[in-house]
C-alpha cells in the first residue's frame, strides 16, 4: 500500500495519530537535554544526540502528516535538547550539582513566579474584556509600596495587603476611565500609569521614610511591620518538602487564584460575558450586557491582582521597598499573558518558566564563580531569557498568539 | 385573514434627528399579528434608524410606540428584548470564536447556583428550539466555521430563544446566496404560522413582493404609504420609493470598440478563508467599451477586482493588460504601472487617505515619479499645482489642494478619486460600486464621467450591486454567480433575465 | 463621530464587519488635533500637569511656589533673563549647559518615538535602542585610540546610529513579516538590551574596563570625545552634540515632508489600506520607520557617551530612562519637529532643575523633586491621551445645536 494509505490508516487509530507522535517527539527532545542535568547527569554525549535525533524524526513525521505546530515543536525541542545536553556535559558534575539543586531551584522558581502570576492573571482579565493593560508594572509597584507602608503603619500584614489592593485598584481605575470613558489610546494611558506610579511611590517613599540623605533605609531594618507568613508543612529535606514544605502564603494564594480564574473565565456565565466583551463588544451590548461595567470591573480587578503581586514582593519576599523595585516584572507578566495565550494556566506555566530562568540567573553564578565563562558567572543573560522567549512567541514561531478580537479597541455605546 | 388579525405594534409620529439629517420624520406604522410587513426604501431612507428605535438602541425625539395596546418606551436593547422584540441585524452580532450555543444564550445564560454556566442545558435548549422551528444547526460549532446562511439562522434563534414575538430582519438577504434566501423565506413562513409578526426591511423590490403581506415605503425619512401585496406592482412601488416614474438611464452615444485591453483567462482566486471565490473566470474588456458585472454581493466580485488590481494573488490563470502579460505575483504597484486604474468600492478605506490633503491623495499613486519627485526628493508645490488643475477640471467642491480629504462630502471625495485615476491615463479603469452612498447629483456625475472615459478609448470594467446602474451604463453585461461568469447579456436585457441569471437559474438552463 | 445608522455605511456589506466609517488611527487623531489646536493644547496640558504636581507638593506639606522657583533656578533658564547678572549669571550659565546637555538626547529620543508614530507605530523601544547605541559608542570610542579626532567621532557616531537602527529594525522586521505588535516586541527588546549590557560591562564581563572591582566599561579615547563649545570641558560643558540633535530635527522634518519615503510613511500611518492600494509597500515602511526611529535613539546614546559620560556602568544601564522620557516628549510635541524640540527642552529643564546638583535641598529634597518630575511626566502623557477626545467632544457639542435649529425650521 502507498504511504498515504499507511498514514491514513495510522491516523485512524488515535494511539498512533500524528499529533501524539509529535508530542512524544517534544517530550523526547526535552529529555535529551534534561537527562544531562542532575540528578541523572548522563555524561555520554551519545544520549542527547540519539534522543535529539529521534525527536527530530518524530517531528518530521508530524509535519508530514500536517500536524505542523506539534511537528515543528518536536524538531525544535530535539535540536535544542541536543544542544543543551551537549553544552551541559561540558560542565563538570560538581558545578552542575551545585547549580541545579532542584529542590531549592524549584522553590526559588515559585517565589520568583508568584508576583508574575498575580500580575499576569490581572492582565488576562483586563485584556479578555478588551482593554490592553501595559500599566501592570505601575500597578504592581503601587501595590509594593502601599503594601509595605500599610503593613508598617498598621502593624498588620493583612491590612497591608488590602491597602495595596486598594492602591492598585485606584491606579487601574484611572486607566479604566481613560481607556473606556475617554476612549484614549490604551497604550498611552498604560504608559502614563507607569510613570505616575513610579513617581508617586518614589515621592511618597522618600517623604515618609527618607530623611534628607541618611542611609537608614539601606540597613533593611526600617520595616517594623509583620510580613506575610509562610505556610509550613514540613521542614524535612526530601524533594517535595524542599519545594513545597515551607513557602509563603501568597504563593499558595496565587496557585489557587490560577485555578479559580480559569474556572471563572471559562465555566461561569460572568466569564462568558467578559470574553464576549473582549471579542465583540457590540454583540454583547445588543444582548443587554453592560460592556462599560464589565470592562471597568475587569480593569480594576487587574490592578488589584497586580498590586497583590507587588505586595507579595515587598511585604512577603524582600521585606523592604526601594524605588522602582518591580524593575520590569510587570512587563514580564505581560509577556506571560501573551506566552500563555490569555489563559490562566498558560500564563501560570509561562510565569513558572520565566521564574525558573530568574532562579537560574541567581543559582548559576555562585556555582560557576570559579570558571572562566563570563556568561555563566554573570547570570544576566539568563535574566534576558524570558524576554527572548516572548519575542519568539510573539513572532509566531511556535504558533500564533491571538489576542481577544476587540482587545485594545475602544467601544462606543450607541 | 389579515384584516381580522389584531395589531401588535403601532408607531405614531416617530421622529429622529441626527446632526444634519432628519432620519425619521413623523412616521406612522402598524404591524398585525402573524403578518410579514415589509419596509421598503432606498439606501439612506431611514429604515435602519426606525428599527434601531424600535429595538431600543436609539430613543425617538418625538412620537410613541404602542405594544399590544400599551404605550412603551425602551431604555435599552435589553428592555426591548424583554418586551418581546427580536432583531436580526444586517451585520451579525455574533462572536466568531464562540460556539453557536454560547452565542445564543449570551446575556441570559442558564446557570447552576447562579454562577456556573450550564453549557449542557444551553445546548439542549438550542437543539429543542431549532427543532421546533425546523432549523438544522450544530450547537457546538464555532460561529466562524459555519456558513453565512447558518449564521443568520443563529441570529434568528437568538431572538426566538428570548421569546420574541416580533421579529425585525434588517436587509437579511444582502449577504445570502439565492439558495439561502429561499431557505430563509421558508423559515419566515414557518414563523408566521407560529404566530410571529415580522418586519422585513429591504430595498429589493422583487423580494418584497415575494414574501410580504403588506408593504410600507419610506423615502427620505418620511412614510409614503402602506399597501397590501395583492395588486402591488413593481412600478408603483418604485415610484413610491424614488418619487419619479422612470429609472435613470444615461444617454449614451454609440461607441467604437478597439482592441482588448484587459484579458482575463481562467482566473482562480481564494479569499482570506482559503475558499475559492473566483472559479475560472475568463473575460475581456475592449477599448471603448464598458463591461458591467452584475451579481449578488459575495459571489466573487470583490476577489476578482482584488486580483485585477494586485491586492490579492490568483492561484491560477492569467491577466493581460494591454496585451502584455502581467507577472503572476503582481502587487498593486505592478498593476498600476501596467495601466490599471481602480475606483475602489470603499473610498474611505481604500481610496483615500482622509488625513492627507487633496493634493497628496491625488499623488497617491504617482508620487514616486517625476514631476512629483526625483530620486526620492518630493516637490510639494508640483503636487499642489496638479491638484489645482484637476480640482477645476473635475469640479471638486468643498476645498482646495491643501484641504484635508476627510472634510469633503462623499460625492466630492469620489470625484477626487475619479480625477486621480483618470488623470493617470490608464488603459483599463476598474470601477467597483462607484456610486455607493452618493446623492443623485454625484451619481449622475460619476456615470457621465465613466461614459466620457469610455469614449476616450479606455476599457472600463464596472462592478456594481445596483442592477439599474449596470443596465444604464454597460455596453455588455456579464453576470457572476458563485465565482463564475454564468451569462452575457446586452444592455437591452430585462431586469428579470438578469435577476434569474444572478440567482443561478440561467446557469442550469445553459447546462 | 459615528454615522447615523440610516446612512449607507462605507464598508463592504459583509456580516462580520464592524461599524463604519473608517476609524482614524491614533496618529491621525493627534495630527488632526495639531492642525486645529495648534500650540495651545500642549501648553494647556503642561500647565494642568504642573498644577496637579503642585497639588501633590502642597498635600505633602511643602510650598509649591517656592519649590517650582527653586527648580526653575536649577534649570538655568533664568540665564535668558537680562536682569540676571554676576555670579548668579555664571551659575545660571552652568545650569543651562546641563539642561542643554540633557535636551540633546531627549530631542533624539523624542524623534525616535515621533517618527514611528507617524507611521502608525508606538515605539516604546527607544530605551533599548539608546542603550545599544551607547554600547557601540563605547566600543568604537575606546578602541582605535590612534585615530584622528573627527574620523573617530564620525565612525563612533555612525556605527552607534546603525546599531540603534538595527535594534529598532528587529521590531520593524517582526511586525512586517509576522505582524507581531511593536509595543510588545520593543518592550522585550528594551529589557534584552539592559541585560545584555549588564552582562557585557558587569563584573568579569567580556567588556568590563580596567577596574576589576567596578562594573564599568572602558573609557573612550580623547579623540572620540565630542568637543565642548560652551563651558568648562573638565566640568561637563556643553558639547556640539546639541547641534547634531538640532540638525536631526531638520532631517526629521525633511524626510517627512520632502521625500517620497516620508510620503509613504505618513500614508501608512494614516491609512495602511489606502496606502497599499496606492502601491505603497506597507511592510517595507513598517521596517524602515522602525529602523529610522532606532537610528535616532542610537544616535542619542552616542551623544551622551561621546559628549559627557565617556563610559558606561551597569547601574547606569539599569537606571537610565531617557528613552522613556522621549515618549512623553514626542506625545507632548504631537510628533512634530518643533513640538519635539520644545518638549525636550521642557523635560530637560525639569530633570536638571530637580537633580541633586542643581536643587537646593533646604527648599525641597532633590530625590522628592526627581520623583515629582516623573509625576508631572506621567500627567503630561495622561492628558495627551485624553485631551484629544475631551476637546473633540466639546467641539461636537457646540456643532449640534446650530444644525438642529435649521432642520426643524
């Protein structure tokens, strides 16, 4: 029989469908790289090469059967996995084990990913309702400052977080009024929010906590309030305990919110309406949905969520504040939204990935401080990884990222 | 039976004013239960405004609406829906990425515990509803994946789901194939039998005579009259719609035909959704003749024009302009340079840069050649010079060479486009819907201009949805149906003949 | 702004078409406003922003008038007042030099944003393009120390500008080929530039300078330094980069109004569909506009390095925000050459006047003041976004009553 018939026959049996094959290819490709890392630490170069080759073959099969995205994904995973595996094998085992202590690495990943997760969830709500929000950075920063200021002044971390949420909500309200009622350009409005938040938080910070020129802030002891507590299950040193045994409450809240957000957006009627406003606001209007109200709520919610992320950053993580402390995390969160295709689980996955690269950026330099490689000693290039990945995603190399249809377009009621 | 039916809806003295336009002028209308009441009028007569008022999207400045004997006011669309009025818009209010069921229940979703969406319940209800009225619809299909005719049915189901007993259809056949239109009429008859009262807005005489029980005619915002279908004739309706007996026909001197300047051979073109819209079209336009392409919108005319003007790549076939073959992957620049002039059907989107001045718009194709520019350096004064000449020659009113194009009226904007295209001295002039949205004076101007260009020896391809225009201007008429040329007619053909071909009936006969 | 539903929409009658008429692009709205409102609206915007800033100052227990006066004295603009003499005048001169030093890159970064806007794109990537230009300026300036002065400067400037053009071009290329939105890509490129620079010039980075304990690059050779024409070269006098920036304003205007490229860029910015129909390659112009914008910003980086910074350090990279101020400059100036100049002057003066060197701490804490400037900057951008609509709504309201009267007669 001809290859076409063979292919069609195979496809009929779902176990051997092209898509499954290609996905296997992706997994094998990832394995090619991952097995070279601890704890497997395979040192034989044959393994990554062979696994990578298999992945590419499977991917090619997928492409041949018209499963283009998964197929090309497998090819890419195969090539990248092989390259990564071979690269990793260049390093000594000692270095690798020092850098890739998975327990601490993953725990750090969760910590770095959490602010991103909060802000990304906020971004998803806003954009799903049709309003582009690049002011997440500013709203997060506002949450960071007002959270710590609130916790300091009231002595209570709960109130601190609530005050942070209020601050984020107010900045978001500003963005909402501009974008919805005044129908201003949403990027301009978001940029303005970022400038305002940066200036206002810096101003108030110096005003309240700075005295002309004294370095009392750098000692880190000025924050007298409660910080957000950790949730402790166990302090043993097995792998799961290392990762999940003792992590901050906010991290758990973030994970719960991811699930809640997904259920809310895709399984409730309110979520349906939010998505309708983001896809075709006039259609939603004609069936009696108040598009303005939905958009206002979504944007304010996005500010509240982003501020929660900021509050975790200051009150829960570093226990301090310094000017512009979010340092672009709001934009990484935006990248996570796009990378995750405007879906909560996708964005969470992206946030974890980005958090992982940040964790690597901090884990690798100390482990490799005695080597000659400037790349590994610096860690800065790892910090750039989230942005590079998003660039690739936006360019559609791994499948188009399509936003809600009416995202960014102001709506005028008749 | 019509006389005995109760009146469900009455409009008294409805008036609505917009800046510069009195859209509805003291309109009276009544609707009986179980009847199809057609609302007829030309584009711009005020039909849609009236219906938007009825549907709660606008508030009337004066007048009252009486529903089942009680006066009502609608504060919003939701309010109108709640009182039983359902509207099927001309531009569908459907969300492409959502399923049929989601679209139908949106806004009145069935829920568990008030929050969680009961999708299974929604699906069941949609299925039941569809069965009751005899529709065939897949509730789980995404709207972007179903045909236009099916999408319209979803719109109707939306209204039925909300227990509408008055249904308003706004130009429903504008986007349907003739087959789908027949199916729609069958559905309307079923709905009528179930006791629905239907208002059917249209500007197509033949349709209205087909489906309506009573016909009301609007003209320039005023209600001219309401007549029953029995005894109504096309001429009488046309006279009510337009206010004069005779349909506009331009005087055309006999023309001399030269060699073929545009030759299209077996052209195949796909649209954005990879559906083949032009399926093997061959035609030729000779110098000194106007060839008109008639057809219902959506039969491939748009894609054909886009291929000729370089905006879309054909997948097969050739286009020859002036006897020289044009490259397969032609872009607009190549086509323009080859000698094609294009009056686009959407002048504000494609034809003009509204924020540019008249002079800059006139230079839109030729700015990169002398005398407008040299080696990339632009000479604005020369642009202005040329614009001044053309403004005078083509009688463009409302501004000078430096006036922003967006400030001109529709008719004058079209004159600027015509001026630009004609002044380039093209071999072939493609005119798509050249008089859409224009007032009578501007229409006359454009028609006269096209004939004059024909007499200058150009080959003119006219594509229009208005049969009247085609009949009036063309020397030869081609009918396009489902992506193919299904017939050629002389300008003396009757509207009936053309109409039949446009529906595809002629095709069967020929085969 | 919307047509009454009774009239014939100008769009093709397809079922999923959004409402007509053809919506104006953002740059179309900005330009329309400029034609009618002229210079009044920006001035009005600035006044309101300053007022709001003053309210913040007052609300936190300081005197706004004295604060603004102290800031003003720090800008050196009082040098233009003939009644200022003696040592006060000398101080004002130094301050004015600083203001103009900052105005130079601000003009260029403003042009970087403005040019892209004219083509309908929002270039938030000025910061990254500026940084990339600085990196190249540092490389070229510190290598080839043996070169003659003018040639060395020319080489450094040109390569830095090209680097910026390449950085902007990446975003343009992605938009042209894949349709990727330039806001996202340029934001990403900004941060990539920051971290790459952090890597280059950080501790033990490949391009770290001679001091092993400080993350600073090499210092550029004397031959690469831009000559100072006013003030003391050893005390950061004003360099000729100002003239280059002013020259670029003219180039900007010439490109947009006297070349076919500018014609195409504007057409694409106002209406890409009509531009395409006219034979203009929309994709090519997206790429070129972003590249030219990046060129301006890269040039700004070169001006700063070759003019007064002479090297670059990682803290500098992280805290630099000239590219972002450029956004405010361009928006305030309505994407025009003259507007950019005035906007750059305003923000240059503000940032200098509130800096630690210039501002008297007993009147107002400079750290507070620099944040105040950020607040004012945010307010300016906010109001630019809104004033177009507010004023156009106001205009519409004025128009309707007259029409109504005539129709009902």
